[in-house]
């Protein structure tokens, strides 16, 4: 299917008004004021647009037509929109993407595209029919400093890449896991398609994709993985995991480590990426700074605070992509294959989703400001794992368990294990269905 030239500026329809859709609206409103786009439509099944807190969206004032639901919006924008953004719940991505492609509408799809490999393959096959391949909204691969470092890495300036790691502590209150029907779940109720909501797949999924980007052998490439070792934990009363320790080997022999949690104390969020090469190592903190330490003692330092708003930057690049420059998306559905496989293999590898409770968890806060459950010692454990490669052990951390392993060839077996994991956890649920 040939892509028609978009209007200038491009006409955009945003799916939804609440949740992350609100962030799309606010960002696009700024870009609209700069003359870079025009938001022509949205849909609002829950009536969020009429709520006082959404007055700043100014949908009526800006001439944005509000439809009662997604199908009505697609019908209403026929021939009147150049692209649709899908900042919607994960389990709605595949059917909504299909509906847009069938109507000849390009899609900007928020990450993750899906967290199940079979569904991703179906989406990739559908995208082959699209007027323009879908852009998946991973936030940080587009950073100018990251792109520049990747170019130097691919050119061989730092020598061979040996390893890359990330650790992140993003505290989330108990209410985070009750904000909708799918948060913290392995499956959406009533659906056979695995959901797999976790810190690695959802909130910190950007950083998993970053690791795969560092390890890709070309400027725009992402690494493929051979196997994954992992152990997953849950300190909150959820079916899924709020804490992940994982180590992957790529097909080129690079080691990737991810350690992340939502079970830590408020209010501070921390995250660090580290990359080791033959001749240098760098520490990269998105939105703050990057420092390169060379083996000969030289140091380079970059201030990343001037990188700009990541959502705005991604939309600006997407508008250029709609106009034909560049010719391909930064994150296509196909480039998400390893990201999705990594997330699926976490469950194939882990011995279980280990409950952390009792004296191993510190509870703080209140119902007004949020109740937080923090695994004791979790931040130093994450940091030590990511930066030194030491798995947490039971001698130092009473909650720690040995990791398991899964290979790329095990993907077809993961569904059986997932059903067993979910059944095992649900057996411990109380009369209200809350896991112990």
C-alpha cells in the first residue's frame, strides 16, 4: 500500500483522554502551538474530557472533535487524519493497531507494543499491510547523546562491547497496582493472551530497549539474545512481579543485566545505565549526565539536562518520518522482537514469582499519601547486581532465591509455565482474590 503525502502540518488523532493519553494531549498541544501538528480528534468513552482536571486540554477550544469511542473516532476521521496515536492499555494495542492499519492510518504506538511474542508476530504481519510502518514509542533511544555514543561504539572507538547493565528503583504505592483491571497481572481477566505487566515490561521497558540498543551491531540495530537467567519477586499483593533480576547473553556474546523494582521506599526514583567496552566504560543517567572513563585515565562528561523533553522529541521525529524523512521508524515493531522475547523468557527462566513478605518488607506511608512496600536492602542489591554482576544471595538478603535459565528456543514453552505460575499464585489468594 502506498503512503499518501500527509498534510502539513500533520493531522493527528489521539486515542483516549485519561491516563497516558493525557500526556500525549499536553505534549501535542505544545507542538500544535509551534505549528508542527494539528490534533483533529480524540475519543473519550469514560467522559474524562468533561472533568475539571482536564480543562487544560482545551479540546473544545482547539477544535478537537471528541468521539464516544475508538470505532466511532476511526469512522469520523476517515480522510481527515494523517496518523493515530495509541497511548492505551497494553492489551488493547494489537486490536487497535489492526483497526488503524485496516483503515490506512499510520500508527504511533506507545511501548510496549505487546509483551507476548506470538501477538507481536501477528502485529508485524499486519504492519506489512500498513501505509507506513508503525513507530513504537520507546522514549530514550532517540536521545542525541545516546545516538552519538552508539555511532562511536559502532565505529570501534571504544573497542569491543563487553557488557551493558541497568538498575532502577521506581517506588510505586499499593494503589498503583489497583488503578485498573490489568496492573500487575500475568493475564487480563478473560483473555488467553499473556499480559505480563512488570517493571521490566512496562514502566522501565524503555531501559530494556536501551540495553538492546547498546548491544546492537549497527547504528539502528538491536541485539538478539541467546538465553536469559532470571529471578522474579513480588512484595505487593499482585499476581505478577514488581521486582526483576535478569541477565541475558546476546548472540554476539555481550552480557546484559537488568535489575529493577517498584518495591522500594518513596519518594526517590533512581536509575543508571552502565556500559563496558575494551577501552572505556560509561555511566549514563537519562535526563542528567553521562561520564566516560577511559582505561588510559581520560574522562569525558556530558550534561544531558539539555536533551529536551523526550515525548516532544519523539513526536517531532515522528512528524518528520510521516513526511518521508527518515525512511524508517526508530523503533519498528520488528525491532521489538528481542525486547518482547526477553520479557517472555523472564518467566520461562524464573523458578517462580517469589513472594517477599514479613520481616523482609518495610511498609511506610498511609492511604492518603500512598502505602509503600519496600524490600529490605533492595537498592544496594540492584546496584551490586547491575554493576558488579553479583546475584543477591540468601546469606545477605533473606528474600533472595537462585535464578533459573531459559533459552531463546524455549519461547514456545513459556505459555504453559505462565499458566502454572498464575494458577499457583491464585491458589494463595484470599476471598477477595488478592494474592498472599
